[in-house]
C-alpha cells in the first residue's frame, strides 16, 4: 500500500462542490469531495443514481466547473479557467470514454480514432492508429464504418480514440452502460491491462459493483459525498501476492 | 483542409437534405445570374441594335416613342408616315453629317414566294424603300453574301423599279438567290385587295444580326408607288457632325417646330426601352431577392438541424480537444460548402438554361431588340460565386456560433 501512496498525484480535488439551481431549489450534486488520484492506478467511482458520480467525473474531466473547491490536474490548478483554457488542460492530459460511443457515423474507424489529432493539430500517423486499434483488439477494422461494428467494438473504438493522443489519465463514464456482461468485462480487462502494461491512470464510473471492484481502489459516493474508499480486488490481489 | 473534409463528410450524412439545400441555393444563384445576364445582355443588345442602325437621330411622324423605337430596332406593323418634303427641309441643317430617307411598308408573306402551311397564320415581310447612296453611307458594314447562287450581288440602281436586295433571313425564308424572282403581296394604301408584284433579286446581304436581316430592300420610289404612298416617308435617319446632349437638344428644338414630326435620339430610345423593361426587371429582381432570402433561411435551417442532431458529437469533439473556434470553423465550413456547391450548380444551371430563359423572356415581353438578350460573362459568374460564398459566410454565423457555444458537459448529456 505504501508503494501506491508514493506515486505522484495526477489529479487532486479538495472540497469540491457543484451546486446548481433547479427552480427555487438548490441541488447539491457534489458537496465537498476530497480525492487524490495517483499515477498508474485504476479508480472506480461507485454509487447509486443521483449520487454525483457523473458530476464528479465531469469536474475531474474539466468539462464542468466546480461551484467551490480546488482542483489540480497534472500540477495545474483549473479553478477559474475559461472554456478554451480548460480545453488546453484536457488536450494531451485526459482521454475520454462515454456510455454512448459518439463515433462520427460518416468517418471510418481509423478516422474516428484520429479525430483528436485533427483538433490537436498533430500529424496523423496511420501506423500509430493501427497500433492503437490492435491494442484494443480491433486489428483489420480500420476501414470499417461504425454501423458495421457491434456495441462492444464501437466502445473499443472510443477507447482507441481516447488513447491516440497518449493521455496521462483515461476517464470513463459508465463505459459498460450500453454493453452486455461479456463486453463489459472485456472493456474492464482492457482498462486493467492499460494500467498494468502502460502505466495509464484510469478513473471509471459504473453501476456494476462486480466490475467496479476489479479496480485498484473503489470510491463510493452518496448524496454528493464520498462515503467510502476501499481497495479493489486488483489491489487486494496484488497485496495478497506480496 | 482536414476540417473541410470533415465538414463534407458531415454533410453527406443526410445526402437528400443537403442536396435539397444545395438545390435551393442553386435556384437562387441561377435566378440572380440569369437576371444579371439579362441586364447586361439587354443593354448590350440595345447598344448593338442602335449601333447597327447607323444613325443617331430619327425624324418620324408623331406617335408613341416606344413603338417608333421598336419599329426601327426590330420592325413593326404600326407604321406612321410623314411628308417627303420634310426630308428636303431637314437635309439643309448645318449640323447634319449625313442623312437618309427611309420608306417602310409591310408586305404579306401569304401570297408571296412562300405560302405558309397554316392558311390562317399570315406573316409579314418588312419592305424598306431606301436611297442607296445615302443608305450605304449610314451602313458601310453591309456586304453581299457570296458563294454558289449568291455571287455578283450588288445594290440596285436608284432608278430601278423591279429589283430588290434581300436581307439574309428574308432570302433564307423565301429560298431566294441572286437572279431569282421575288413575289410580294402588297395591299396599296386605300385598297383592300393585295396586288402581287414581281421583282428580281439582285443581291442577298450577309447576316448583320439586326432587323436588316429580315428586310426586303428596294429603291424608295417604287416602294412608295407599290404601297400607294407617293411623297411619304416613314423615317429620316440622321447622323450629326457632333453627337452630344447639347447638340441633340439644339437639333431637336429646331425641328420639333414642324407639325406632325417627332425627333427621336437613339440614346433616348435606349432610355425608353430600358425604362419600359425596368419594371419587369425590378419584379424579377424582387423574385431573385426572395429566392436568395429563402435559400439563406433554408441553409440556416439545415445547418441548425444538423447542429442539434449532433449535439452529443459536438460535446465529444470539445471533450477530446476541440476549441470553440474549431467547432465554429467546422460548422461554418459546412455552410460555405453548401453555398459554394449551390453557387457552382446555380451558375451551370444559368449558363445551360440561358437560351431557355431568353426564349421565355422574349415570349413574355416584346423587348424591342433583336439578337441575344442574355449575356452571362465570367464576371457575372465570378460575382455570383462570390455572392454565394458571402451568403454562406453570413448564413453560417448563427449555427456556427450556436454549436461553438455549447457547453461540452451539457452537449454530451443532451446527446446521451
């Protein structure tokens, strides 16, 4: 455990709050969350619907701004940054996978994977694309259109799209929500292997407790607060092995 | 370039919708190009017709100036006559460089060399009685057709009574060559029955692109005699030594004193014709403006729909690293692509359909000129393309702004 605690913190949240108005009512979607995510760990965020999982993920992803609290990503405080400055933080640091795959239907698998490079104004290297697709188990699918793929394959393309820009942290919000059990397990296995083999940091939200506990650490939210933090099976298994 | 390809692929997502929007822009551009082509072509046709008349000023019997103008430029049947002695009086004016008297009469084609298949469809030939020497001075470009059956063509002698020279189209229509006999069915003034007359064709003119092509020329005296209008003229064509507004007004003031006479400057003719057609042009311009507005609304609607359908994707694009400007550019390119495609197809449509437009305009309005009236220049095409792109530039602003202003988290949530 001490080894894990010595790894540098890549994302740090302190007193993170996200409140918003719904009519005359103030909804406390997130109400003071302290959380450190360390390099090379896989963290699952669990909790029932409305517990604040997606709100937390959105804040950690710099897709939304906190009402209160501080958030540091890769050593940079993101408090008070404008939309384009938040894009700068995301670019190259964070990769995203969502429940709906949001692949562009008119682009091939390879073109979808390369899309972030277009926005990052980096040259497209088809060999690198092929390698990323191979990494997610989609060899030979680069020329296919999304409609020619299964749900599990489309989510793998989304993972490849998140990986192409070599982010430090992969953030996945309910990535198995639209997948069956077998495909869901395969996605989690893929995340685990990315953490294990490439030292990627993965933060994933899920309703599925069984999958969630496959991570190194499990953070449980309730009513916008962290109510439990515990080791996942992966870390427990590693500890037992030692 | 990569954004442009991305934009094009996005448009291909809904090909029918995109094609219909492009068609709307094409139609607006085609109308605008055709209208501009007509404006240019009509002014050009008037200029050419006036230039080919050979004179700058006409003296004619009082009547409708528009009718007078069209009669001279294109031919007509509502002829008025003035006494021949006016010619003698005007001839001595010191400002005149050259002057020619012209007698115009209308012969029925029915009963002439060629009989129409449709007996009820009587058509007419314009017969011009001219003074050869002064007429040649006015129109030095007139030349005689050569080749088999046409060689040896020449003007008739002024005292000839049974000789005619045919304009290019008149000869084609009558299928007459040099040496053939030309028959004219003419109703003399004051009579009801036509008299068939025979003339020898002594020459056929080359094509001029003016009403001269359809005219039958003969010396002035036998023309007056055939039509029973001895001592009468239709117009007196005049070229002034110095042609300016001031000189024209002076000349006009001198000769308007004569009773039953009007002095018509050909610039005035042009103004009259242009102003008469101006109302129609304004209406067509209004239609074109409405078409452009409808096209712009169509483009905005299509792109906005496309933006709303792709809300989630736009959110994802922002999440994976697109700046607001990137999304703005992408959506803007889509609008520009639609409008540029509409511009290209619209210009092609206008060029390909210009002969149809010309036929339609000529069928609807008597424009008073012969020759082509739709003239689409590269400049017109260039302006139309520029206009289409400017249209896309403005039509794309709002959808692009809407898309780029979407907050990624909300866009992704809406797209879920």
